[in-house]
């Protein structure tokens, strides 16, 4: 099995749900907000996170927004971070994981 995986499975919000809730997601998770969520996908460039408490919110913590030397969190792990941006084009909340 490859260690990298795109988000999939029953706990991953459907793309339509993510799109429909985008404005509410941005309002609920402003830049600077602290978030917690489950790692639902891993790629070489970072991890996808299902954000707790916000319906349809998917975050991306890119490798460049992780502490130096940190290994990619594994699928199913819960992580915390800070919102640093919103990517309108793909409806992702960008987060930075703490040092």
C-alpha cells in the first residue's frame, strides 16, 4: 500500500457539500482561527484535514507550513493548527501546523 492517499471514505465531505458550505466555512474559520481535525489524506506536498465543528470544511497543511523536520501526520491522526489563508478556487482552508 502506498503511504500517500487522496481523501476518501465515509468521513470525507462530498465535494458538493464542501462547495455549498464554502461561504459559511470562511466565516467560521477566519485567518488566525485555531482548528482541530482528522487527517483524511496525505500527499508529498502536505496533508488534508477534515475540520471539526464546521460542516464540509476541508483544510490543507502544506509541507511548507509544517515545522522543519516534521514528518507528515498519518491518516486518522488528529492535528491542530492555525488558519493562514482560504483557497477560493478549490474551497480549501490553508492551515499551518504548530512548531
